[in-house]
C-alpha cells in the first residue's frame, strides 16, 4: 500500500540530468539530516511517476543531494 499524501519528491541533480528530466529554475532550499542548507536547482512540475501499481503526477524538487538519489518526503 502506498500513502499518496506525499508532500515532496526529491531527486539529485545528477540523476535528473542523467534521465533527462526537464525542470525549471526556482528558488528554494533543501536540508538533509546532519547536512548544511543548500539551494535547490529547480522543480519539475507535473511529472508522471509510477511506484508499483500506483501512477500519479507529482512535482519533483531537483537538489544537490549527498547520499540519496531519489526519495519521497511525507507527513503523517
């Protein structure tokens, strides 16, 4: 089961460039645990993703991530 209350989808800039994700430059910041605050590269609005059987449109924040290439952040 997938909780579709995803707040933000993050993708590393290197992965976004590798897969050819089109994103627009936007201002914002990202902070990973035990890391400094870094500016984001941009946002890919309305991107179609599929996780198992679930498919949906999400906004993907492209950011300089240290140890993760792609992750979902949600609140419960």
